[in-house]
C-alpha cells in the first residue's frame, strides 16, 4: 500500500550511548545516516542507576552540537535518590534538552526485581510528577501493547499508563510488536480507559532474529509464527536483511493507514536497516549540514 509524502508519519529514532571508541564511531555514523531523514527528534538511552550517564551526556551534546537535532534524554528511577535523578534532568535542560523519556527502568544487572532506592522514585508516575516540578519538559513514557512482564493484567497495566499520563506525560512510546492488530487493540483499550495522549508505536527492524527472540521473551513481546518460518527460510544474510526491511516498512505503512501520525524506530545503532525502512515507505533524505567538531 503506497502512502503519499503528506500522509507519512513523523519519525524519531532511538540510539544507545557507546561504550568503546568503535561504538562512538558507530553511533555517529548512525546519526549521519538518519538525520537527513528529518526526524522530529532522536532519543538516547540511559543505563540502570545512571551507569551510562556520562556517555549519554556526551552523546546528547555531540548530536545537538554537530547534527542540530532535537534530542530526548532517557531517565530512569533505578539506583538514585530523587534529587540525583532530578539533577540529571536539570543537566539535560542545561544542554538544551526539552524532551525526556521517563521510565521506571529495569533492575540492575544481576538482579531480577526492581527495588526503589530508599530516597528515590518508586515508579515512572512519580518520576513524571517530579520532572514536572523542575522543568518544562515534554515527557514521554513507556507503554506495553502486550502488558509489562510484571503487570498483574492488561487492564492494570493500562491503569498504570493512565497514572503516568495523568502525572504529566504528554505521550507514550510502546514496546516493539510485530502484529499491528496488537497495537490497534491496545490503542483502542487506552482510549476506552480515558487516555487521550498519543500512543506512539515502537518499531524494531530485526537485525538478528535469534537475538530478537531472546529480547522478545524477556519483555513478553510475541513473535508471530509466520516470522519464524520466514526468517528460517531466508537462505542468506542479504535475504534476511531484505525481509527485515519489508516487515518493518509494511508495519509503518499499515499503521499510517490507521491514522498513526508518528513512529519511533529502535535502531540498535544500526542505521542502515532504519534508513532503508524509511526509504521504503517514502522518505527522501536531505543533505545533512554538520557543524564542526569531533565524533561522539
């Protein structure tokens, strides 16, 4: 199904901060590759307990200074006091960041249960309310079309999302999914629960099917049987790559036809897949005017 340029949803891309010099080059290549597509913003993740805080800040500042993009900084509740967490937000504001993706966060490595810091935020809803007290941020929160793994039920998970929106979040970005009907049913359920904020679909172009299956199992995202068959029949890496582009681009096209106005692509710092998905649905890259400076 073709869609016109006017009907294309706006874009955002998620990156993660590098851990090595090679990773820094990969991140910057991702920015250079995807910025010409004109994303509304890009986001940079944040490790549990601030374990990537310095690298996240460097990545954000470099993207702002060199690529002139709007950047959303991630922020979690894990392993920090309220004041420490809010100081990170103030630091984002000093860098010119006006968007934050506010998440409760996963337990630190080696732990299986989230335990709030004694002086920290206990939930994403509390974090959102705290952020509202220190700055005029546009706040996005996480949403789970197939329910968060720790949720007692799908209904209670939507209730939790409503608490985050009511606390001051302006939008929600979903966990990845592969069946658009899953997203559309979730969007309808959110509307029925009184959630009026936009629900933005998170799209994951599949870089490695085996690794994706492990990730999907951890976050309770279902993988349709036809995808198992399709990737099983992909005889070469090139065939698997084309399959990934086709699946993600068809998702985006179908969602746009259902009125979705923005999609968020999880890049895993692999720009080629995300770029080719966007090209497949009609985006045309414009030249990227870089400011002077070094790589992230």
